[in-house]
């Protein structure tokens, strides 16, 4: 789903008041933020068990390739 949102942001960047360059930069930024999800969640006190469950979804190969 995130990938589809990013594709839309790139293809419809003008409707979002973004230049093509800015839309691409935002996509890169989103990827970086998502890549740091585990450290952020751990810093907020999310348990190791919950992190493992989340990782099964957030870090599955299909989604990691999109980052």
C-alpha cells in the first residue's frame, strides 16, 4: 500500500503541489523513516515480542524491496 501511495505521489505530484524533484525527495525521506521504525518503536517502549510481531509485517521482503 505504501508503495502505491508513493507511485501516486510521483505520478500526481502536481496535484499535491510538489515538483517532480520534491516528490522524489519525499519518497526517499519516507523510505528512510520507515527503515528506522524498529529503533523508534523500541525507544517508545514497545516490547521485544511486539517488535518481532511488527517486523513480520513491516520488514517482509515485499515491503523491504519497496524502500
